[in-house]
C-alpha cells in the first residue's frame, strides 16, 4: 500500500508539472497540441478558450481568429465552443518529408486586445503507407564467373511513414543460390544487397527468379514486394570506375531550366559490350527525380525544373555506372543550392483600426503587422519603416510582429485622413522591398470654438425701413466637423431708449442674418451698437472671445421732415430805412440732418416786388431799396423755406411789414396790422389784445425813461459845476447826462431801429445792432457836440463827436461819420 501511495504521489507531481508547463506556455503566448494525421475535417485539436482562460461569450465580442502560416488553412476556431479543430485532412508525409518531428504553426489573433498567441500542433504519424519499390520488376545480370560471396546492390524500398511505421526490414525468397544482406548507411537507412551464396552455372540455369519483400513496423505491418530476375552471363572481369567517389557542385537557385550542372564520368577497362558504361540514378526520391535529369550515355546532370532555395537548399544523388557485363560502380553527387534574393518581404495586416479619435493619447495601437521574408541570411533580414512625416511610429512586438502606434496627438483640423505606408526592405543587393497602406480616418472632437470672419461689422440702413428688412449677415466658421462645426448665432442682451435690444433687431440662428424688427427713425435713434455671439453644436457647446463680434448699425437720414418756421412776428420798419436795412429774420428748423437739414430761403410773394429781399441762407429780410413815400404802409411777404433733400420739402412763412414815419405811427400801424391779422379767427383776436397791451406798457416805460433821463442829466450838470476842470476825462459830463436806456433798447430791438435822435433832445438813444454796444449816451453842451461813453468788447471808451460833424435829418436820425470806427453794422 505504501508503494501504491508513492506511485500515486509521483503521478500527482508529474501531472502538476505538466499543468505548470502548459500554464507557463500559455502565459508566454504559446500553446502546443498534437493530432494524428489523416483526421477528418472538424476533428478536435485543443480547447483554446480553456487554456487561455477566456469566457465563451467573450469570443465573439473580442474578435478572435486563426491565421495559418502558408497558403493552406489547416486549422480553424469554433466560435461556439472555443475549440481548435482541423480545417482540412492533413497528410504528414506530404507536409514533412524526411522530418522526424512534423509540427504546424498558426497564430491566434485577439483583435479586441491586440494580442497574438502562437499555437504549435504536432502531427503524429499513423501507418497509412506501405513500403514500395520504385520498380517492382528488377533485372540483374551476373556472370557465371562471379565468386560466391559477391554482393549486388538492390533498390531500396521507400516508406513515407516515420518512426516504427517506417521501413523496418527486408526478406528474400526464391532460390538457394542467393541470400540477402542488409547494410546500414551513414544516415541510418537500410540498404539491401543481393549476396551470391553459391556459384552460378549458366548451363545449369540461365535465369533465377527471386522475390524481395520490404516490411514496416506498424500494427498491423504493411509489406511491399519486388520481383528480381537474375540473368547468368558470360564472364566480365572489369567493373566501371568513377573518376571521383563524391561530386559536389554549388548552383544558384535562379539557374535556368535545362542548364548542365556537372558531368560524372566512369571508365571500364573491358571492351565491347562489357566496356560500354550506362549511368543511372539510384536511391533518389520522387521529388528529386522531378528536379534533376541524368543522361544515361554522357553522365550529364541537368536541371529539369526551376530550383527554389526555400524548398530545398541541398540535394544528394547516387549515380551508378554499369557496364554491359553487369558490373557497376557508384558515386555520390551533392548539389548545394545557394540563395538568391528573389523574395520580397511580405507584409500582412493581422489587425488594424479604420478610424481613431483625434484626442487619442500618444502610444495608441492602430495596427498589428506581420513581416516575413522567405530568403535566408542577409537576404531574409527585414527592416521596416513608415513613409513620410506622419504622427505614427513602429514598435517591435515579438519575432516578426510590429505595432503601429500614435507618436503624438492628432489634429483632425490639420489632417482628417492618413494613408500610412509601411515599407519593408530586405538586406539583399539590390534590396527588395514591399509596402502596405493603412487607411485611417481621424474622428472629430469638439476642440475649436467658432471664429468670425471679421473683427467687427458695420452696416447702414435708411430710416423708415420696412419691418423685417435684412441689415447684414455675420458669418463665423468652426474648424471642427459635422455637428461640432454647426454654428448658431444669438444676440447679447442690451437696451435702446429703455426698450430691449431684441425689439429692434433679431439674428437668424442658423444663417447669421440680422433683421430690423421695426421701422427706425433717424431723429430718434441714429445708431445701434450690439454684440452677436456664435456657438457651435458640440456637447458642451464652445464659445470664446473671438466668438463675439460687435455690430454697428448706422441709421441713414432720409428727407422725411419738412422745415418748420419758428420766427418772426409782424415786423416794423422806418420809412427812412436805407437799402439793405434789416427788417426781420425768418428762423426755421428741420428735424433731419446733413444735406436734408440745409435750408434756403426765397421770397415767393410780396405786396411790393423789389422793395424787400431775403437772404438765401440767413433768412434775413432786408430792404432792397429805400422806401418811397408812395409805398404802402403795410406789406405782406411770403417766404418759402426749402431743404436740400431729394425730393426737397418746403414750408412758407407770411410776414407782415409796416412802414411808418414816427413811433406813434409805428404803434398805430402795428395795432391796425394786429387787428387785421386777428380778423380771420378768434384766436388771433386774443393775440392782438396781448400785443396792444404790451405796446402800451412799453410806451409807458419809455415816457418814464425819458423823465428819468432828464433828472439824471440835471443832476450830472450840477455835479459838473462843483468839480474842478482837470478832474478827469469825464469831469465835464454831468451825472444827469448819463442815462440807462435798457428798456428803450429792448423796445427798439424788436423793431430793428438803428439810432433815433431829435435835434434839441439832451439824450441819445442806441440799440444792440452794433458789434460795439453803446450803453450810455450823453450830449456835451459845453463842447458843442455829443459825448458818447461806450462799453465795448475791448474796454470802456470815450467818443466825442463835434456838433458840426453830426448830421440831423428830418429831426429824427443821427448820422456819425465813419472815420470814428466805433459804431459798425453786424
């Protein structure tokens, strides 16, 4: 029982070592299985899913597939069970000639993990081949003079099986004159020989029939036979002799078909038929016999078909030379095939991506490549590289596998697609190369904000536009693609004249078109400043400082307002006015701007044509000539005010002008004019009443002013009597002579008087129709003239006008010579 326990412990340890070895191989990416040859298609080979610890539901999800080396698919993967099964019937003898261990290799690609596992399947031999002879009918010619013990080589049998199933022994039967001897060759092969056991006598028997059997070691054993006919000949005492025991020749694999490789030569000292030598190939396989040809007469060995170093790098032939008497000699011929760089590297994509996100990190695997060159030595050494400046690099995975990985971050906006060319070159001279192209599309990520085409926009829109009028279109572009590049526009919040900006304009979200929502009025809003914001369609949407643009909308004025007359009331003019005297001024305004607000004045109609004129741009109504006595006292002037718009708009003003000789007449004519103006309607009557009251009040103030001026003159005269004569420039002027005349000036301003004076009056009256304003006027009775004390823009000045230079006309008007330079008209 202890012994049984120890045996059980040893079995457990052995099983444990086997499991550990399998786990070790699986961990290092290699699985090993074995299967007998000639198994039907679909036969079980191994449980890949279990050995790799993969769950069955993950097989279809991860994308697993089997790649067989070579052109034939010998194995396949059952996606439902995870089993490795045979895809074709496997013939070991066809795959592995003269190879002790026959193993097929394939690769398992797990695309989801970018992993490669190597699988090695050993094909075990079964006894499915019978030993066979190349010729089943043999003929031997032996001289009767041949001594017993002589040996004659026999053709050996061929059994493609290996191991115990291969050829094991020979047997000879049929005649006592012969026996069988089996020799072991240098390679361990068995070489049968016919041994003459008893002397021959041609007269006794000219022919001998023998049977040679070849047997393998299978269970049950298989046997092949060959019949041997021995012909007894007369004596032949010289055998052929080769010039060399071994021949060796080196030929390149690209030697042309039919080329002579070498010539073997054997000589025989006999004459006649016994001296004629014929050559033949012995101990040669079917494969070799299909490649080389031996001329039986000349001994010339030539190439029968194209050589391929990758199929076979050396061949051994045994050439036999036999004379006519049956004697022979053998020589060994070794043909060594040298490699020629005739195979370009082969690149195969084991697994590859077709698209990658532009934010993929550096080092992301995009393809798994396998590179192989069937040449040997330097001709089979492969160097791989990537063409062009691409953001990818090659990494060696293991053996002949390479990975294409990203070398840096990608940018779809710069390059949206890559055609990565992988180039492989061998070490031959000249080098052969091949290439494969990996097409890779870069997927977009929302990493770019919209950018407007211009830094700022401006537009001009005529006022009184229709609601919904297109103002302008803003445009922003996004370097991204698809939904991430879809730009939407919106207005930033704002207010205009207390109202929301969105009530004035709107922006179309898809096109960026800016529309006016209401009719704009230049007189209310002359410009609109707003901001438009652009956002893309990504998630989340992107927007930046360059995604906001300012828009200036300038409202262009149109001539939609006619001039409005603001001034004047009825005007009065003295009859003694000179040509060019200012009578009144028409004041008008236009709510438009620019050219539309430029006004011009024309006298459209007058009671007395030619008496008055109107300034084209100033609107001033002046006398065109001096009024005559025959001119009517009252005149009606119609003044047309026009702007410069297109078309021009206009307004009219009717001006009543009264001509009078004196102030009393002026007041009377004013009242009469006021009554006539008020006659058409009741509102005018009220206006006339107030105007009469105003004139009466002014008249009272004028009388009071004259009395005050007289009192002040008397007071000034009294003080002058008391002051010394040299007390200053103004000492001679009585205080009573300085009279303030603001009230009178205001009255006279409204009627545009220049100067009024009576010859015997001690006062001078002045108005503000001069650049230098006269504030105080006095009469200098001592000097016999007039003394004017003026408050001018450049200071207070004293002006003395001698009496003889003062011209008084009609007891009403004072004329001062122009050489005094103080008083000048506007």
